[in-house]
C-alpha cells in the first residue's frame, strides 16, 4: 500500500469509529452517511437523506470547531454535501447536541477527530462572512448589514421568488396554492387589514423590490412610498413602477426609517420582513418614530419573525449572523407588543402565520434547487449554499416552533381615544357562506 492509501484507510477506520461513538445510544433512522470512497454507514439504513463526506478530513472540518458556524462552513466549502431534504441536517444537529454528552466522551471524540487529516485546500468564497463596522444598529452599520444580504443579485432572487419579487411570508388558503397566488393574496390581505382607501398616503418600511407599494397603488388607489437601504432593490422597483405608469402615486426611495421626514404624516404604515433588522435595543425608537409618522387613527401593520424563547448572544457567533442576516435579532412577541404599547400604540390584532411561512420557504427551496445551474450564472456555489441552508433551516425552526411569525396590527388613537376602526374583522376575509377549509397544518401532514 502507498502512504496515501494507508492514510486514507486509517482515516476511514477513524471516521467509522467516530460515527459509531457519536451515535452510540441510537443510530439515526432518518440519515445515512456516505464516505468519500462510497462506503455507506450504517449499512442497513435506507434513508432518502444522505450526508456525504467528500474527503478523509471532512468529519474533522465538520465537528472539530464545535460551533454552528464551523458546521455550516463544512457545507459551504464542500467538505460535506447533502442529498435529499436538507432540513434533515438540522435534526442531525439537534441529535448531536443531545447525544454527544459527558466530558470524557467529548475528550475522546476530540482526540480522534484530531487524528483525521487536516485539509487546507478550501477555495475562498466569493461572498465571505460579513464584517460590519461601527456601532451596532447605527444607521451606517445597518446599511452595511442590509446591503450585505440584499445586494447579491436581483436575478438570483428572481430564480426562487414569485413574479412580484415578494421576499416575505405568503398567505395560503390551501397547501396546494401556487407561490404566486399565495403572495398576491398576502399583498391584498395586508391592504385589507389596513383598510386602505383611494387617496390615502401609506409608507412601507423596508419595501424590498416594491411588491406591496405597487399592489396598493394599483388596486387601492393610494399614494404609496416604499423605503429600503438597498439601491438595487430601489432601482428594480422604480423601473417596474415606471413601466406600469404609476409613478405619479408610487415610488421607492433609499433612506433609513429614522431619516424619513415626519411632515406630512401618513394614513397607514406597514413593515413586512424588515423588523428582524431593527434590533431589540432599538425597538422603542422604531415604534416611537412610527407613531410620529402616523396621523391620528392611523394604523401600523408590523409583520416580523419572533423568537419563541429568550435569545442569548452567542459568543462564538451563529451561521445567520456570519453569512445571512448580520446583526439580525428575533424578539419574543410579548416584548414587541409591550414596547409598541409603551410608545403609545394600541394593539388591535395579532395573527400567527407560522404554517404559512413553512409553505413559503418550501416553495423557495424547491425553486432554488431546481434552478441550481442558473443560479451559478449570478453567484458562486458557496452563495447558493448559504441560501439553500438558511431557508431550509428556517423551515426546521418554524416546524419545531423555535420561531414564529406574526402580523401585529397597531393603531394610533386620536386625542379622544378613538381608534377609527370598525367593530369586526369581517372586511378582511372572504364572503360568509364559503365551505370551511381544513387547517394548513392538517393539509401539509396529509
């Protein structure tokens, strides 16, 4: 045997031994592992999900850092690959956290992992981890964080989003709805929740590619302004607005929400999918600014992802903070409501859309995977893998209820305490008398 063959054989033996040790209490039924030479572990497993170790040092790259970022980077740099539903990798991560317990066992695993070869031939990623400068959640730093995520490529996003380029949770009537149908329904549902009327002025905070302001201007006759920190998003939106001939009452501007002039005021505010960028320490300022921007009896629909548990800062960093949404923060819904009401708002409605976002993300992942080759015309393989991993991880997070997403309808009452809202929600929904539908979760599970 040549030295290389001997080293590979030794690495294979250590890798199989480590897999047995790691899963000594129970072997995962939902996963199988394929080594670089085609060997499959465990032999009897017929799982449709396969973790592929692409070289003899892959398990070392995957586990030795002992961090979420290290595990993600093993995939981003192609030390490992995944066949089948990528969400299963997060079940595996949970299992590793639960099973790799006890100091003695950890020390043994560490010692054996160190004996695997250390591969150093990783190619640099075209889009590396974020490096932000300045005070956290300052206007300057927030602009860096937002542009890091959104200024990737409009063409790349178009591969997995709907024709309206809506990058937020859709609204499904049935699990069989198309993504385009569900996104149009979401846009209209938001407009009905805000009870928009012709001639009103609305502001969309964090408007993305302009889908909502365009919909509101076209279908509800409002004067709609959207703001974003991404110049490519604004350019795309304003080009579409011009093509539709609605530029006299619809526009998108590149400006931070803190810099929006407070006169004249707006009849309605909406924020969809931007709230996660604000930061918990900035929420009081965020809601206070929104209150000043609104007319009395004006409404603010705030749509954002919420954590279901207290978020602790991870000193070792998270995959999302490093490669997806730097400085992003998920806040528990009760804290959000308390801060909004402390600023002077009245909470009128809170609606969870957790199952809706699972369905939306499933569409996005399927569309992204189906367009893998086309995606590489706009981004490199590592960037494609960032989006595939984070969107799949979000499906898992919603599925196991680590996070939720809420539409919260707030109102600025007038001096007499009147909200100006009707007594019921009847105008939000379809006509009475339609047949009752099964829940989305029941449909998804059937």
